[in-house]
């Protein structure tokens, strides 16, 4: 695929084994969270870093909002006006991600700073345009998505989860270095508490992966370092965990 600057990009997607592990880790999540299977994860900046009345309003009213409201309603049929055409390709891409590519069931990470997450939520509905913004909100924050904010007030470091990379300045973009299973496990290890419980106690069940004819291959080369996870002490949550 190509990015907004028309450069070729290769997306690294989880394989069968990784998807099975994610299913096992997220099995038992409450159905009313509105999560879809294998949700995409998106970073969003709501009125920059730190706290603000706009961000507080969004978190309190189950919303995510971004600016550039003078574009008008981005719902189809959308005719780009002069203001929209004056925006750079990066900002136009942000508006496209927010209005078209994010879908209900995806995950939003609202940043607190370049290195910390403020909140985690699930998108629960389609894009809408709010011509008359609430009094507490900046007057051009008219692009809206409904969100069920599962975690708030986190200030959770992103670097360990994101291969040591900070959030970039772009307002909305896809986070491709980790999955929902990775994120949920990381949050649980941090002892952060959700707004309401999202994991049903005792509901997680064992998962089985059957590999036919594996004896024809080199086991250590097939699994690599994952073979050490046969030992319970090396698994997540154990004292000598490797992942």
C-alpha cells in the first residue's frame, strides 16, 4: 500500500499463532464493550497533550473530536471546499482516517503526552458532523465519533508497547506495532482499573493450535524463542516471563 506521501509501505500483520494468542488473551471481554474481532488501534490527539476542557468534555460525554471543522460535513457526498483544499495532505489524511477508515469496534488511544497514553476507548458508532459545538469545546472541533472510554486517567508509557517509539505529531493514525491483545495484557500488568469491568472473571478458556505434519520440520526453527514458552515460568505473568 502507499501512504499519504505516495511512498510504498509494507504492513506487518499478525500470523495464525499470534492471532490465536490474542484471541486467548482477550477471550472473556464483556460483549457490551462493542469490540470487533482483531480491531485496529488508532492514536488520537484531542486538543493536544495534557488536560483541556475539550478533552475533558469528550471523555465525560463518550466522544472523540478533532478540529478543522471549517471543512463542513465529511459524510458523502462530500464536495471539498476551499478551506479543505488549503490543508496539507497530512491533515487531509487525518480527516479521512477519522471519518472513513476508523470503524465501530476499533480502539482509540488518546494521548496524554508524546510518551504516555491518557485513555483507551472503543469506537461505538459512525462519524458525524456537529455544526453547533458544546460551550466547553473548541469551536472548530466539529468532527465527532462516539466512543466507549474503557480506561481513563492512565498516563501509561507507550514506549515499552511501541518498540520504544513515541507518538508522532499527527492527530490520527494507525498503530501497527501491537495488537489489542498486547495492549490489554499491558494495561492489566500496569494494574490500571477500567471505568467499568471489561473482563468477565473465570471466562477465559484454554485455546489449542493443531499443526499437522510438524514432525517434518525443524521444531526449533519453526518456533524460535517461542519454544521456551513450553515452560510455565517463561509465560506472561510469571516471574521469568519472556513476553
